[in-house]
């Protein structure tokens, strides 16, 4: 997930958001943190969104976040998901 010579930026961004923090051996800070799992759904949605934006900023400089939505499911499951609209930064493809 470097700025050059590393495949499609959109695919790299999607893969980055699927990684759990600590999963990559020599990049322990890469990926979404799981400490939000046991928090209230609305707090977890906000914190995981901020974390995801930070991950994209640090590890995928070719992508910018145009907009996002944190979706907290208030049913018994307490599911949280994030929806991002991403675009390529100027000069990257």
C-alpha cells in the first residue's frame, strides 16, 4: 500500500479496511482496531470511522475520502459498519 508500484489504489484501500489491526506481521499498526467491539453501537461507529479514515490517510496516500457514513445497527446484534465514498488523489491512478 505504497504510493507507487503497488497495483490498483481502490483495491488496496478495500483490502486495508478489511485487515484487523495486528494481523500484518511487520506492520502491527495497519488495519482496523477491534477495541471498539464492546462499546455502545453509536460510539463504536464513530470511533471505527475515525480509525478507518486514519488508516487510509497513513497507508494509502493515493486515495482521498470524499464522504463517509457510520451506520450503527441498533437491534440486538449491535452491528456497526462504515460506508465510504473514495476517489483518487490528483496525480495518482
